[in-house]
């Protein structure tokens, strides 16, 4: 476990404290869960971006191969 110091906007801190009073969980646990959730979302976005990039590369190569096949003469 790492200890960090961070600055939180006053409005966000107030909302967090209000939610924590209803949830009855420690602030530390809440922040850890929030960061884990946010990290999961960001990792998914990064993966999606990478897959889109790789898909575009595969698409271009597939078109090139298709064009090559169309140019071949088939002998029966």
C-alpha cells in the first residue's frame, strides 16, 4: 500500500464526504474503488483505440490481398 498526498477540488470533496456519510465506508476505500473503476474505464478506452488502429491496418492489407487475388488468372 502506498501513501499519497493529493489536492481535491472543494466541490468534489464535499460531494464525496456527503456520499461517504450515507455509505458508511472509509474515505480511503472509496477513493481506491473509484480509482480502480476509473483505471478500468481508461484501460478499456486505450485498448479500444489500439484495436481500431490495428483493425485499420488489417483492413488495408486485406484490400491489398483481395486486389492481388482479383488480378490473378485462374486456369481450369
